[in-house]
C-alpha cells in the first residue's frame, strides 16, 4: 500500500514526464518546420503541465506544513513565508 506522499510524488513525476514528452514534440516540430499554430499549441501544453507539476509540489509542501509546521520547517527547511514565495513564483 502506498503512502499519500508516495502517491503525490508518483503523480508529480508523471506530470513531469508528460511535459518532457510534450517539450520533445515542440523541439521536433520546430526542427521540422512545423506550423506556428502546432508549435504554440504544444508549447502551451508544456507550460500548463509544468505549472500543474509546480503547484502539486507546493501543494504537497503546504499540506505537510499545515499538518506539522515544526517538522516541515526542519525537514525541508521551508517556512510558510518561503512556501508563499514559491507559490507566487508559479502564479
């Protein structure tokens, strides 16, 4: 049985792998003279996948911080202020 942390990590890795595949498609489209519409559409998909992965990472850290603020601050070195900054970097 997997833990919630392991499940969250699996979902994040899957998002990043999907983004990697989409980025490879963008590179191939540019190299092969793909249409502007196709390139930009794929690029938007990559951007969306990366943002979702980033928000999932910050969300997981926020959950950990809420559940046990002391442990979160010592384990990852993240304070609530730092988490807020990370969140805003993605917004």
